[in-house]
């Protein structure tokens, strides 16, 4: 994530040449995709954990609550 923030800062500064800007943009897109994949993976793991926790709760455990 820090690498992506650095790329954004460099691009926003306007100090890069067109060629270097394109290189950094490509790097930023790749980093963004990597971050999105990591986030999706984490969300799936959380969902699996939540689903298994909910399955462990029997309906009778919820009675009277």
C-alpha cells in the first residue's frame, strides 16, 4: 500500500517525464490490482470464519434471547 501511495504522490507532483509517468502509472495499476486481490482474499477468509461461527450456533442456543 505504501508503494502505491508513493506512486500516486510522484504522479501528482507533475515532476516526471511523460515516459516515467507512464511507467509509474503501469506500476500503480499493478499495485492497485495486487491490493484489490489481497482485500478480496481477506474478505473471503473473514466470511468463511463468520460462516463457520454461525454454523456452530445451534437454533436452541438462540431461544430465549
